[in-house]
């Protein structure tokens, strides 16, 4: 017994020594060292180009987890190769905008612990509010004589501007200052419970830097920017209440939604989205991905991305706020309503699902299995000859368009089931159509093939097939993305740009005839024109 005990002690000692050696080896593994200037440079680059997919704290969502416990296993050389060449999972190569030294810097940075950004109080937001035109001085009718209802409000992403483009004359009306890398713009929309004479007049943009801007399309170009505030350090989406009283904007960091007075731009209410996710785990960085106003209820829909929850927020009483949290799937991203305005269809990227919530019952209606990493952008609804009303999405991780039935009342057998899929040449980000058009247009900017990134796929609604591959640009390093139809659906607009020199007009919009698919015009003089929002279509929920 004594010998066995000694052997056990010896074995235990050896195991302890082995464990100590292993711990010492792990402790000895240190992240690459960076100077203070290098760290700050890399931190800015990461925020601008990486945080949207991987998170400020690098815990991952659409993109992979980039915490040091994972990145240090790969090392600088392998990380740099991934950043440089991209991946087949939908990450773009960055060798077109970063040199090798910058790529190596980022590879080293993501092996270091991520800095935790500061919080932002309501008082800090109020201090950031600026009024350029007093509401009492707003004009009572348009001052420019243009058809503002066919204006396109265009994101000029990398220069922190929004362009106003006349859809009739194909002329740029104004370049307006906004937040950095605006993700979306929204206006007061047609609401089934409220009527307003100025639907589509006031537009609100939210920048990646959390800056929330208000634009008045009735003003002369020099006065269209009427007010601004700041609701976060990193943000993504915005919506206007159906009664026109409030604007709600969603933050990536801090993870919260903020309700703002739509007239004065005074921040009023902060709603934290930190909490316990659908798996029962506490999430500190639960970002607000999408926010929409429900057409049939006095409420907002807020996507708590990392929680895998849709929140429906009643905005009729800000002091006694009513919020219903609906468990769905991770990680929620972009979405759109069905034609009735009752059902909201949103992508859960990492779960490869489309989630449907019922804004009338305030409950999850359905969860649809789709291809890898769905990303519909503003989405598309149309009538299929077999399945009836349908919705569709492109995918970041698959070269396909998935189409499902979305009419539970008229076509219950088809509702929330995949109707068909359409193979494309590459993965995409945006899909659009119009009730007056016979086609659906899908882009492919997530393809690793440079030529495919330059092409748009045109799908016939009746035959369900790609009938044309349009190539708006063949310039080296350029890509084509994001379609928007004009007010009557007779034409559609496609953005073209590269990522190399945003300080110069490096992009244009190509206009196509919806029937003939022939090019009609090119609108030049734009800076990385990304999302385009037609006033009539967006304010009337035309998808």
C-alpha cells in the first residue's frame, strides 16, 4: 500500500509539474507588441472595417470570434493571409484597400485584448444635439420646384455624406454632411393608424459613428441638413414612429436603442439591450441590428442581434414603456415587412434562418431554414404564379436566392415554407423588386471572383430563372451592388464603386430600363454610393 501511495504521489507530482509547465508555456505566449500610435491606428481601422461583422469586443456574429484566445492560435502570418485574401464564407479580401504593412498591423492588433469603449449617457447625447434650422422656420411647401417624391436619398459611405439625387432629371441636388459610413436612412412612412401630409419629407440617417442626422427635402440644398445628435459610438439603424413624433436609433456600442424627439432631435429615452440570450447566457454586447416601425401598430420592432430576440416596443407611453421580447434565433440582422405590413421577416445570419414575427399578436410566427448566412438588405416581395405572395433573400455565404411563401391568409399551404431557390454566380447582400416590374434583381458583391462582384443577376418572376447578367462596370477593383427602383418601377438603379480612394468621386449610379434591361443613364460625381432610397417606394413600403 505504501509503495502504491508513493507511486500515486510521484504520478501526481509529475502531473502537477506538467500542468505547471503547460501553464508557464501559455503564460509565456504573449500577443505581438504594438506602440501606442500603432494600437490607436489599428483600433480605428478595426472599427471602420471589421467591428460591424466581428463586434467591438470581437465576440463574433456575422463574422467569427476574434478574441485573443482564438487569434493567437493562428498567429500573425496566417491572420494576415486571411485579411489579405478573404474567405469563402463571405469576407471580402482587403488587399485592394490595405497594403501589406497595414494588414500585418491589423493581424497583430486582433491578437491583443480588445479595448472596452466607454458608455454614453443621455446627458452626453443631449450635449451633442445641434439645430441648424429651427422647426418654426421650416417651409410649408417645397422650395425647389423639383419632384421630391421621386428623389433618391443616397449613402456616400466612406466620406460621411448623403447625396440627394433627382430621379426624374438624373441630377445630383446636394451632397449633405452626415455620420461616417451611414448604414441606412429612413423617413416617416405610410402608417395604417396615422395619416401625415409630409410622409417622406424628413429623412434620418444613422452613421457608424452614432451620429443621427435629420434632412428636410423641402428645403433648398444649402439648408437640407436641419439638425443632428449622437446616440452611440457605433450604430446601425433608425426608424420613425407612425405618428411622426419620435425617431428611434440603434447602437452597436453602447448596446442600446435611443428614442429621440423627431422634431427637435432631443434624445428622450435609452433602452439597454444587454441581457440573457436564447441559450440562457448573459450577453454584454447585444447590439441593435435592425429597427423598424410597425405599419399596423404603434410600436417599434428592435432586433437584439446577439440575444436572438425581436423586441416590440410600444412608443405611446415613454414613461411606462411596454416591451415584449420574442425569442427567435441568432444573429439577427436586416429585415423587411410582408406586403400587408403585419409580418416582419428578418435574417438570423449565423443560424441560417429567416425569422418571421407577427406585429399584431406580438409573437414569433415562424422560423424558416434557408441557405448559409441570409442577407436580404431591404428585401423583396412579389407574386409567384404557383406559391402566391412570396419574399426572397440573397445570402452572404451561398450563391443562391431563397424564396418563401408569406401569405398565411390567402395561401396557408405555402406560408413560411421555401417555395424555390435560384442559383446565382456568387453570394450577395441585396435583393429588390417593384410591383410594376416583372423582374427581381440580386447583387453579388461577396463573391471572391472580381468579375462576379461586378455583375447583377436579373430573375424573371414567372420563370423563376436568371434571364440576364448585367455588368454595370468592368473597371478593375470596382464592384456593383444594391438595387433600387424608381417610383413607378419603370427603371432600377445600381451602385458602382471601388474602395481605394473615397476622397475622390470614385463611384456612379447606373440606371437601367426595367423592361428592356438596357442602360439609360449614368449619374457620376458620387463617392462610394451604396444604399439608395427612393422617397415614394420607401415611404409606402414598396419592396
